[in-house]
């Protein structure tokens, strides 16, 4: 079933990437946006927005809600996080959890699980012979945690975190896949 999002380029530009509509929060980031079924799109009006530029977008490779995620992908990303977080310095741990705590940090990391799942399902033939949870999801959790612990990445906004996730995923896939298979998968950059 296709899921759709209400999106406004104007809102995204003027509100730090908060260009997706949430029935509960208003204009927000994609991870918090309300998902609409195709039949709802035909019945509902788009939200009012400055510039009247709101459109419906299909949920392709964009991040999905927790309802859309494979629980094993979430679990293995979390395992990668836990193993890496334990090895960070106390200063790095304090910095990463200072604004919202460890549970919020885990949420920021596992929110990318649906993205990993989408890449896997869209490029499934290229992942033949790869143990996805062990060779992609868990290393992603570990490497993304390491990347977030770097001082230059402390204050990334939602778009910066998404770009960092893509960069880390490319690195993990390059290590796990043969050169030919890696060349075949498409990741947004």
C-alpha cells in the first residue's frame, strides 16, 4: 500500500527542513509526518501554507514511521549502537546525551532503520549472500554512533543527520558488498 505525505518546499526551506505535515504537530520533520493512504489523498485537502505550494509526495525511499520498520533491523542497529556507545569516552557520551538523554539518542539512530530496509528491498538482488542484519544493520548502528560522536557532527539538524546516515550507509555497504554489487545499488546522496 502506497503511503503519502503532505509536503511544502516553502516550509522546508524556512523551518530547518520541517516541511512535512503532521496532524498532531503541524509542519515537522519527515520522521514525524502523518502518513496518508491513497484513498485519503483523493478525499483530503492539503494543509494551508504560505506560498500555496503544498503537494502530496509518495513515501518512496523517505524515512517511514516505526510502524513501517522491520523490528530486526531496529534491534541490530541498536546492538551496533550499544556496543559502540560503551566504548566512547565519558565526554563523548555526555555530549551526545546532554540535550535529550540516551533514549532520545537511540531514537535518532534507529529512525534510519526504515531507510535501510527500503534500500535492501529495492536493491535485493545486490544483497544476495549478505547477512543484512549482521553485515549492514549492526555495522550501520556502530558506525553512525561513531560518526555522531565526532565534534563536527554534534549539532546536526534533521537534514544533516539524514545526509550523515547516507554517507555511513554507503561506507557500510561498500565493505559488505562486492564491487559489482555495490556499483548496482542506488543511494540518494
